[in-house]
C-alpha cells in the first residue's frame, strides 16, 4: 500500500516536471503536500496572447459583457490548469478586474 502511494507521487512528480506550464519545479513537492498551485507558478499568459484575446473579444469582458480598455483587463484560463487547461491563446479569456477577482475568489 505504501509502495503504491510512493509510486503515485513519483508519477505525478514526473508529469509536473514535464509540464511546460509549471515554471517553478522546486515547488512540486510543496504543491503535492498542500495542493496549492501558487507553489508551481503556473505560466501566465504573455502580453501577445492577452492582446490577441482582447481583440478577438472586441474588448468585451467575457463575464459581464461590458467594454474595457486592455489595461483594465486580466487574462484568465477558461479551463483551469488543474483541470488540464493549458496556457495557450485558445484557453485564454479576458475578464475585467472585478470579474476576474470574483471568479478566482480572491
Ligand atoms: Zn467583467
């Protein structure tokens, strides 16, 4: 039984090491112990990805439907990283600060 748990952790460590969106590999063990994604520093969207998404949405917040300037908006993963969502333009949506804060529960 203990062996199986160790094997499972081992597999997860390998998977996280190979995950390009995990930018802080030293955070893998703290993450496994706590399940707090902040330890992994999941890759953020680049300015180019943000701009492309902003233009695709026509400056409209994906949640409240109001128009904002790019500087007033933040990028959000449509499918969260822990559900398999990647940090790619197809998985990016721009939200106004208020909606993003509400969504992330900060
Ligand atoms: Zn909004």
